[in-house]
């Protein structure tokens, strides 16, 4: 089995000084995604310390809500890293919450390696057979178009059948008014979309950029198949062939066989997102 998962200590900088952080929660059956500022409570242990999460003044009340806090950086494939903390938000005053980690997940594509197969076996794969139809309607927004052009990694939030929030950073490309992202058919994103199509995504703030974010709400569907050829071509150009991405690819040429095995061990799937609204939001 090929894994990208690492110990939390291997990406400790994402806990100590996260370049970008977001929080996902389900409030009144709606998936909410917020840009946040995150710090570790003393003593600062990336694996166990409570997260002190600050939100903007116009954010909804999160007190008592189960939340997921995700930090990520690095748009290039072998620099994609993320640290996800799941817990409950306890109000701490002044638009601040304390989140005690109940589960922490860390991954780093640059640390791709072979490990023994887990005894529990692989996750079940999706049986979705949704068709990639296009109804022709989409959000025409100059702000969205600019954010899509300037961003390389979105944070995508979905909710499970039981109402639990999930958030993950993903590559994406635009195509005919939709946003396309690739993933595994066994991923939580795909399984959540089988339960509810409602999604939220956050654009901007990559690599520590302190500019405003664009919050997009929409609907999505997952298709258990390879993306259409034109989408694959866009992904190849956007993330592999441009000079700054190609340079990283060449420096990690020794990991290419592991990447092929990583992709080959699960059924491919892709997500099609139809944006409905796009709103600029500040960073706390």
C-alpha cells in the first residue's frame, strides 16, 4: 500500500504557523466554511494541544458545534501538505473558540512511501454512476473568475449523511462554468456527496497570502470514473507542465513510480461543482 499519511510531527509547522487555515461546521443543516486564524494552546504540542481558533466578527456562533480545522500549503503535487483537526468548538470570548483535538490527520505527498496493508482492508468504494451532464447554467461572476484564475488549491467542505462536516484541500480546474476536482472513489468527499450535494469552498490565501478569500456555495456531484479528456488536459497544463510545477516534478522524479502505484490502488473519481454564490470574506 502506498500512503501520503505522516505523523503529525512531520508537518508540525502547519500547526505552529499555518500558512492558511479554514474551519468547516454544519449549522442548521448547512455546511459552513470559514477562514480562520489558528494558534496552539501552551504547551504547544502539534498532536495534542488545543487549537485556539479566531473567526471574523460576522461569523455564526460555533459554540458547542463539532468542527473540522484544516491547515494546508504547497500547490505543487509533491509539496501538497495538510493537517486536519476534528473536535468541538468551545466559546472562549472575543470571536475565539477552543478546539480540543479528538482526531488529528496529517499528510504530505512529498513523503509518499510504501507501508503494509491495514488489517481492516481498504475503504469501500463508491458505486455512483452519475452522468456528467451540463444543464448550461452557471454563476457568471468576475470575482469568481479572478479567484479561479489566481488560485491553485481550494478547500472543499462537504457534510456526511449524519451531518458531520468534512474539509479537504484539492486541486481544481474550470470547465464550461463548472469546477472539476479529482479524488478517489472511496474518499469521504465522494461518499458525502452521495448523501447531499451541498458544498462550500474557499479560494485564496495560499502560501500565507493575507489577502481576502472568496467563499463559494454551490452543489456538486461525484462521478466514479476518470475525468473527461478536456478536463485531464487542463489539469496537466495547470499543475504539471507550467515551469514552476515542472521544476518540482523533475526534482522528485524518483517518486514518480510510487505516485503511479498510489493512484492505481484505488478507483478514480472526479467531482463536478456548480457554483451558486460567491462572496468575499475577510481573514481574522
